[in-house]
């Protein structure tokens, strides 16, 4: 039987300790995604431990966490557990790069038109609209931070300062799923919101 997942947070020491079986670690990270960015801002030199392994000399904001093999000798690849690394720029801001989304010029125009038609207001709505279109029309079932950043550039909208925080909140809202390896997928709850609830009229109801 898999062992229990244990999480210990010591805010005074800026320490997070996690114990989890390899098969459960993805669920743990889905929970941590929403508050790790905020915690890392307050404790830049925090220690992140998993199964007794630590990386105390590296700030949490740029930590790579790799689960160790279990008793059977199976490593992360066999257990489907991805190592995660959060890249940060100066002053705690995340650094993004424009990437090739593989879209033709007509597709880029379609993306801009779709974004304008849906009229998303909040950052969560904006990300949902962009990821929804990329999934349906751009042949991208999953996206990275850089994909989302590039999509914002494509439609001429301002990208969130911390895409990880927006995605972490969207995981908590059950709009997206963290599938590992820095990839996120919009699930049916987010898809339905984009399809049925946008655009909204001035009174808050769907137009």
C-alpha cells in the first residue's frame, strides 16, 4: 500500500518538507503550485526537502526537485514523476521567452479575433481563452509558461507578471490540470467557461 503524503511548512524557518510516494507526488505539486510563488517571495532562501533529500544552498525560486528511486529501483521516468524547475528573473519576477507556436498568419489573426470576441477581463479568463483556442485550433493540447506568454504577445495583451500564480489558482478552480514537466492542460470546466460564459454583459451575465 502507498504510504501517506506528509507536508510540513515552517514559515518562521522558511522551510517546506514533503514526504510522498512517487505515485502521489503529482497531486502534492498541484496543491503546492498555488502558494509556492508567494512563499518564495517571502523566503528566498527556503529549504525544500523530499524524502530526506535537500538542496539548502539553492533558493526555492530556482529549485529543481527530483524524486529518488523507490525500493524497486524505479526512478521518476518509470513512475511518471517529472522533475520541476521554476525559473525566476530579477526581483522575483518570472522570466519568459517568446516561442514558435507553429501558427500560420491566418491562424494568428483567428486567435486575435477569438480573444477580442470573448472579451476576457481577469487574468484567469484571459489565460483560459488563449489556452482554449490553442487546444482546439492550434493543435496544442498542453501549454507551457512560454506558450502562454507568446499567445499574449500574439493578441497584443499584457501578460501576467507571474503566470505560475495564475495557473496555480486555475488548478485550484479546476479549470486546468498540471500534467507535469511544466505542461498544463485546460480541462472541461475551463472549456465550458470559455464556451458558455464569455463574453459577459455589463451586468455580469453572458451577452
